[in-house]
C-alpha cells in the first residue's frame, strides 16, 4: 500500500477512536487497528473482484461489493445507519503531490497514452526509447562533395605520414645551425640511376658459391674422393651389418682402360 493511503487509514482510525471517547492511544494499538482495517478492505476488494470476474465483467459494481460483504458475514443494512450517524468526522482529501519531472536524457519521442481498447487502470507505457527502433550506426555518406573532401584529406594525411617517415629514417637537412634538428628537411641526394636501390636490395644476404670452372682438375678429383670417403664413412658408421650396407659401384671404364694399357706395356 502507498504511504499516502496508509496515512489516510491511520487518520480514519484516529477519528473513530475520538468519536468513541478515547483521548489518546498507544502507537502499538493504533498500528494494530490500522492493520486490521487494511486487511478488511483488502479482503472486500479481492472478493468483489472475484464476483465481478465470475459474472464475466471487468469492472466491479455495487452489487459485487454487497455480495462480498454478505459472504464475509457483515450486515449490509448497518452501513447506511453508520454513515448517517450524528457528529461524525470527515477525513480531508489527500493533497495531490507534485508530479515527478520527466528526465529528458533518454527520451526519443512523445510519450503515448493508452489506446481505447486498454483499460485505464493498467500501468502507462514506458518511455519511448524502450520500444522505438533507433539506429546504432551512421548511414554511409553518398554525397559527391563529402566523398571528394574525404579522399583529399586522406591523401594529405598519407603524404604527411610518408614525409615524416622518410625524415626520421633517412638523411635530413636543417634550416638552422643548431644541434637539435627541430624542423627537418628531406635531403635532396638522389641516387643515379634512381632505381638502383630497388635493383640491389640491402635487407637480404646472398652467399655466392665458388665457381667450379676456376678450380684445377686435380683439386676437383681430390674433393670428389674426399666426399666419397666421407659418405662411405658416414654410411659405415650408421649401418654396422655388412649385409645391409649399400652396394659399391665398380670404377669408371676410363680407369680400367688405363690399367690394361699399363699392364700390356709392362
């Protein structure tokens, strides 16, 4: 229950106590009587609502309230006599409170009222920003002038970035005779031809092998014998079983012919 309604119940109970001749009441007793009155009114409202829905209606009538009081065991005829009793006190109407000011932080439109098919006792609609569709991204710009301005700004930024990069990584000149080069200028020292740096990259190291044409035949032969011996030694070290070793090829025919000629001459 709202605090305003609770205060009205306390005022009503206090006025009834004054009519009955009580001068004062303790807070505990006053709260107990207020709680009893609140429970009674709540039960009457629930019973009236049940009778209304049972009859197929949405709004309760006086007959629903009377039927609820009869089911609860109260005499309905005594209510009129109690309302017309002499010297009864009236409770003043509650002062309307100032409506809360709506914050305009998240408002995205005009707050709508209930349509005709929705009862007025239902809560009002939330703020429009809760159900109105709002775009989360900007629409792309398709105007010719804006696109040309954007491309020109991108080209200008690109040129400035390249100039700063070359000024930091390459040779620069200074307009002032000072140690601190505050305003560096790109040094105008072009290579000739200008595409020489592209043809000779400096970030790669090439290992040139020795040309075999400049070596003598004896040196070639020694190198070949050494390679064969190293290969055979490696194979022998790896394979210990002689039956599993690879087959050795016979010597070249030139060597055999040379040997036969030597034996014939001897």
